[in-house]
């Protein structure tokens, strides 16, 4: 019973971590897509009407989103496995 509690707590913690990392990954990916769709100005940089952004920064944000996606998936898989392990422990008692 005590072991099951800690497994459920760990699963919940990993689940929350997966959600937070997933939100960050979505935000970074969306920002990269938005930047990639901006029009160019005369100097070849992105211009959104107020600020000039350097060309190529959308690739940086896209690449930065990849580790967040990977960590979110790994945390989600870990949470699922820990929850399944905790559920099996409850059924045996």
C-alpha cells in the first residue's frame, strides 16, 4: 500500500511534468511557425509591422522545441508506466 502511494505520486508528478513540457513545446513550435510566416523587409529580415526579426531565428526556435517534445513524450511514457505499476500493486492486495 505504501509503495503504491509513492508510485502514484511519482506518476502524477511525471504527468504534470509531461503537460508542462508539452505546453512549452507547443508554444515554441507555434512561435517558430508564426516567425516563419512573417513577410520579409528590404534587408531580408522578418518584419511584423513593429519589430524587425533576424532571418533564421525560426529554425532556432523550431530546433529548441524538439527537446521539449522529446522530454514531454518521455515523461508521459514514464507516468503511464508508473501508474500501471501502481495499479497492479493495488490489485494484488
